[in-house]
């Protein structure tokens, strides 16, 4: 005996097997939460006109399900064996696109290095040339100073000797005085020549030092420009890759939902995620904002305040130092746990966006409601999914292409089970009245 009734929201006729009486289900047309009637008034009752008499189930009401981690693994394994061809196509297309995105991001990191490297080398060569010239002029100036000091000492010695011979008038001493005067004149001329060379050397040294300062200033500005160019390439590559992955993810979810429900999706469905793009993007942005705000509060309370206390109290005790260190460790643990829990409770948001056509905030609420009702079961399931998929991804050559379909298959089965739609894994498409 079949159960026949109408959806109270859209009037769509719903047909179910008899065992789904008085259960929380979803309209296959509009996705509304409704409670199927416990009894039927007669054969074909309600088919002449829509009868919107079914009670709406409030979002806080849990959905009964026999979901276990072992059943998740078993059903995912059976589906993988049964539907290996669609999943293989999914892995090949998505894995290939992801590979090209990664290569493109890698090129965006490498290309700036090769384009600006000649400019960096030219700046370094100019800097080295000028610094070598400065060192050479400094050495030459020091040499001239030593020569001038030596000649000045000789000139002083000649003047002292002439002062001693001033009162002597013998022919021999007169000849000696003439020789000393001649040498004194030569020493004075040599000192003048050296001082002139020193002035020229000082002028050249000042010129090269000024050039060195200009090169250093240009190098600082060039470094800033280089970092701006490099970071702009990185941000651009990250944004493009993220936007493409968000666009693909909606199609991937729709494709996997169709596969696990026994349908035969076309490859074009993988690229149909544009209609879910903005909602999935808003979901990701909301999760990121929540994570950043809470992480900042934890960081402020457990990191900055203890460090500020220690810096402001020079004579802090060992106990205060221990408590501050414990606070920092506790903050790290809290940040990791909070981000992990946040990822868990909102992990099914995108499935609600695609499967039930919900808005971003409504999908996040639905994901939180269903996951929180069985948090530890979902927590263990997602951890197991991550471990399995990381192991699959480490398989040489093929792991990169198998990890994506394996992850999506496990997440899709988890979504159907946690929302009470596990019967949709085995029912034919024509009888599956619980499509959301």
C-alpha cells in the first residue's frame, strides 16, 4: 500500500511507501520540511484537489535515522563500486582542472621572480660598483694622508736643522744650509701636490658616496615595488583559483547527489555551479569572518593580555610566568578546537544550498541544526573522512584524482544520512520521493 498526499506549501503530489507514514520528509518539488500523515482516508485520497493539511516540522526537530559511521563507510564503498564510472569522470575532470589551477598559481609565483631578477641583478651590480669605488678612493685618500704626514715630518726636521745652523757661517755649513733649503722647497712643493690630490680624492669620494646613497634609496623603493608586484600576483592567483573552485564545487555537489541517488548525470552538470556561486561564496565568507573574529578575541585574551602583564611587571614570580605560558598554550588549543568545530557544524551548508536551494544564511542554520543534533557522530565521521582522503591523496600518480570523488562521495552519503534521506541511496529515481 502506498502513501499519497500533497505538499502544503506547493501542492505537489508526493507518493511514498507505506513505511514512511508519520515521518519527517522533504517535498521533492520545493524541499519543504513536512510531516507525512499517519493515516489515509481512502484510496487516492487528496488527489482530486490539493489538501494542504500537513503540519510543517519546525527546524529544531531532529530527523530519525539509523546513521552510524560503519553504515557510512559501507554505503560509500558500495556506491563507489556501483557508480565507479561517474565518480571516475568526476575525479578526472575536477582533478585535472585543480591540477591546472595549482600549476597556474605556481607560475604566478615563479614568473615575477624571472621578470624582475634582471632588474635586481642590475641594481646589485651598480651598488657593488659604487661601493668598490668608494672603498678605492678611501684607501687612496688614506695613502695620501700618510705620505703628506711623512713629508711634513721631514719638512719640520729640515726647519729645525736650519735653525741650528743659522749662526754658523763656514763654507761647509753654508753649503749644507743651501742643500737643506733646496730640499725644503722640494718637500713643500711635494706636500702641495699631495694636498691637491687629496682634495680631488675627497671630491670624488663625496660624489661616489652621494651616488651610493641614491642607489640605496632607489633600491629601497624598488624592493617595495617588487614586493607589491609579487604580492599582487599571489593575491590574484589565490582569488582566481578560489573563485573557480567555488564555481566548480556547486556543480560537484549537484553531480554527486545525482550519482548517489541512482541518476545518470551529464558531464555538463559539473559546470552548473554558477547558479550557486554567490551563495556558496557568502557561506565561505561568513565562516571566515566568524573564525577571524572569535580567533582574535581568543588571541587577545590568552596571548596579548598575559604578555602585556609580564612586560609591565618586571618582578613577576615564577607562578605568574607559568600561568602566562599556560594561558598561551590554552589559547592555541582553543583556537584549533574552535576552528575545527566551526568547520564541522557548517560542513554541510553547501549541500543545503545545492540540494534544497536555500540561501547562504539559511543553509548555514540548517547545517548547524542537523550537525549539532548528532555532533560527536558527525565529528567522528568527518575526521575519518579527512584521514581516509588524505591517505588516498598520497597514493602515487592517481591519488590526486581519486581524493576528490572519494571525499565528495563520503560527504554526500553523510549529508543524506544525517538529514534522514538514507533511503534515497537505494530507491530508483522514479520512486525516490524524498529528493530535497
